């Protein structure tokens, strides 16, 4: 019954957000699209900023950096540890409302808070929060962003996040090397600002996707230590096994989390590139380009990305 109540509460919150955006678009009808998008970004920033202020733990990542995988891993650990309902996915405070021992956990791509605060140069709203930055190689992220844009992204997210118009005739290489919301440049700019600001954050933990892939148990243990959550070996192993690539792919195929919205559902079950869980391959970007293109991509990354992240 508690889970039903939480699901209804989340559905109500989602409906309220969608309604507020529709009202904004209705109120600004006839005005330039750029002005409407700016106001919608600000509205979304207000929503995100409110959750940030209330959060106990903040997970930050650029889109397509493995956030859903990490969320599923942590969700299952809390489900096992506290006996929470199967198939529930950790949201902001849904698990906290079921068991007060679970911290209010804010997963964010940090897209819009700056549009509300007007501060595009620092991460000051995060300074007093425990922040986990989930980083992934920008080359892999940009390739994954291309397939997200091509097959999964909601139409409302295209213009507001500076993606090319849907249906644009743009090659994968041009998308990755271009200046759009999913390009390698967008990812490196995002990570570089966090690298510059990391020392200002009271508690900061860098979690690299590649390290989590290579050493999931050790990296999960370090993460749990950072967020002050105790877990025994069986609980850690259960979380890692549950969130394996094979199991997540199977769950998405079966639409096991359909009640959690579109996060874990393919857009086209006959198209493997439309799945949320697509390849999860470290360094997989190389499979899509010629040797010359790989060299150009690698050179760009070496010139632009902060050494904190250790991607070469």
C-alpha cells in the first residue's frame, strides 16, 4: 500500500510539472521560441533547485553516462537492505518515505539550475552538498547521445537542450565533433567546469563509469562509504548482480519497469539502438569511425579535457 501511495504521489508531481509547462507555453503563445525556451529552462531550474536544497545526497552526471545503471544498482541495494518493494526505482524521496534510513537522493544531469540562478560559471548551489560526479569518457558519451537523439529523445527536449532538429541529415562524426547539446564538446565543457569547482564542494566523490565497470564491487563499496551507508558483502553482491548488463537488458526487453515511466523502456523493441540499455561498452566509440576519424576525435579530447578524469 505504501508503494502505491508513493507511485501516486510521484505521478501527481509529474503531472503538476507537465501542467506548469503547458501553462507557461499557453501564457507565452505568440512570443519568440527562444524566449519561451529560456523561460521553460528557468522553470525547470526552479524545480531542480528545490530538490537540490532538500537532498541529502546528490548524484550528478551528463546524460548517457551510466546514471540509470548506477541508479538501478543503488536501488536494489536499498531494496535488499531495507526490505523495500521489488521493481521500485529510487527517486528523490520515494524510498525515504518508505524507510527514513534511506537518504533523499537527487539524481540530476544539472541541466537547468544555472538558468534559474543565473550563475553559469560556478557550481555554488552544490557547495554544501555531498556530490557524486559520475563521469564517463566523453567520446563514448557523445556516440551514445547521437543514438539517444536519433531514436529515444522526447521532442520537447530537442530544442531546449540544443540538439539538432529531429530528422536532420547529420553524420555521427559531425554530431560528435559539432557544437550541439550531445556533442563531445558539450560533455567536456560540462566535466571541465565540475573539475574546476570540485575543490569548492564540501564533500565531492568522482566515480568513473569505466572504473565501476571494471571493479563494480570495490567501486560500489567506496561509494557507499562516501554516502555513509553500511552494507554487508551479500547486499553489495546482490546489487551488482542485479544491475548486470545482461539482467538490465532483459528487464528492459520485458518492460519490467513500465510503471516507472519511459526510463527503462525501448522506443522500438525491434531496434536495438532505441533501447536505454544499448551496449555499455567501454571505448566502443572506436567501432563507429575510421582510423582517421578516431585520431581526430582523440586529439580533440586530449586538447580539451581536464586531466582529473584520466581519459586519453
